[in-house]
């Protein structure tokens, strides 16, 4: 399990964020990412499963054997969960975002809607 020190891409970050809330299967992850990003990030299956493959290899996520409702669930679905390493990586990314936001505020840059402007 080789973990990268590079910042996560936005879609990869949002996958970890979706799995922080609870175990999910692929389609659920895609829908949660779209919701959490305010519709800015939409992924197809190829993008999602590429991210899942990399995050599995890095030990950030793992397949979950738990099934939420076995009577209503499709047995072909694979569920994924966040690992302790994934929680740590998500926290590190959030800390990086927080530091960047703090520095931007120090420089007098404010967020106004979706546009940045100088204060």
C-alpha cells in the first residue's frame, strides 16, 4: 500500500468525504459526490472506479462486508468504507484547505459567492 503525498484531486477528495459519512456502493458514492460538491463534480463509472482502484491500492478505502439491508440490496453491489488511513488523509486535506483559506484571508482575499475579489 503506497500512499501518495500529493494533494488529492477534487473528485478523489469528495469520494473520501462521501465515505466518511457511511459505507456506500458506487452509485451512492457518485450521487453523494454530486450533492456534496453542489453539482460541480459529476462522475461517470470510469472516473469513479479509477479513483476507487487507486484509493484501495493506497489503503485509503476498503471493501466493506456489511450490507445495510440485505432484503432490499442487490448482492452484486460492492460497498466501500473509509479506513483509518483514509480518515487521516481526509483530515490532512481539510487542514491543507484551512491553511490556504487562512493565508488568503491574511492577503485580503475574500470569498464572495463563487468569485474571489480583493478586499
